[in-house]
C-alpha cells in the first residue's frame, strides 16, 4: 500500500525519524540522463576512421563525441588559446609537445597511438610514372600538392623524405602548400596539382586517385600519431577512458583496416 504524504506526516509524529528518512530518500535516477559530451580535436587524416568508430565508442563508454578535425598545428593553437578540447589526436609528436609545454596535456594518458606511410598520388587517369623521389622533378610534374611543409605534419613528413633523398631543392618551387592533407588531396582530384604527397590512408578513401609511388618504410620519416586527454577539463576522467578505448582491442583492428599502422607494427 502506498502511503500518502499527509499520512506519512501524521505517522512521523508517532514514529520518530520517519520524516527524516522520507526527506533523505534519494530521487530515482533518470533513465534518460544525457551522456557526457567529449570534444575531440583530431588530425584531418583521422576523419573517416574516427567517424566510423564513433557509434561503437559512444555505446561502449556512454558518451557523446563531438569532433573538430583539422591540421594538427591549427588544432594545437586552438587548444592553447581556448582549451575547449577534451582529447587531442595529433598527427605528430611535435604539436602534442607544444600543447604539453603549455601545461595542458594530461601526461599519464599520453601515448603514441598509430603510424602511417607516405604515398605519391595522381588523378585516377594520370599518365605519370613515379619510380623514385627524383621523378617528381620531371617536367610533367608542374605542381606538387603538399600540406604546408613548414607546419602541418603531413607536409613536414613529405619534406623530410624529399630532403633525405636529395630531391627537395629540385621540386621546392613546384610545391603548392595547403592547410591540411585533405586539402592537398582535393587539389589533385580537381586538377589543381599534377601530383601530391599524402598519407596512404588518405589515398585509400576515394577512387578518384591512384597511388603512383609508395614510400618504403626504411626511406620515409618516422610517423607517429600522439593522443592524450587534456587536463583540467570537466570530463577528464571520461576523456582518459576514451584514450584507453582508442588504444584497445575494439579500435585498433579498425585503424588497421583503414590502413594505419598500429604500434607493434610501426616502422
């Protein structure tokens, strides 16, 4: 039988402590409570795989993921200026170091999550034949698309590879810098560049490109994607759980299917 509040009040005068128990009874938890919102700042090259992983991650961790994709250098500066990110996935260690030096990285959660490979791409109908980095200096390659080689990880990796091969100087005046690797890829697709140097994972997302040359792991720079929670955020514990999930058995095989190299296989 359900006791009315009036009856309960009357009983409280007869049974000491009942009114206290009534007042202290916890309200039932709402089954429709909103999941925690986690803001993820991630390198542009991770867009497809993270969007693919998002539903499983949200279900597993009971979170709502909000993504901001872009060049790692831009994202790092945004974090430093406004600190609105809960998790940062950088396409290199340098920009993660930059955020860490500003005192914003949760150091215990930081890890090297993934690696990648560089490829030279052309349009699907391209007649170019690239057998070595020196072939990028051929007359047929008038415009070479790169993410900005002075700041964006993909462009910095590409420049490092060409410098190591002694091929940077002959092509430097042909380079068209773009804000991020996806923009460089789009330039090749649109005909704005004859070739581009991008990540292998980017070249795999569309049939509008073909790989003209894959940089051997021994010749290319060490590519390392860093991930960490951002400290002093309201949901830092949940952000740490997200970092752990991305490094775990549910996510890593998916990264591999998208062409990334997991740490055990990283060159």
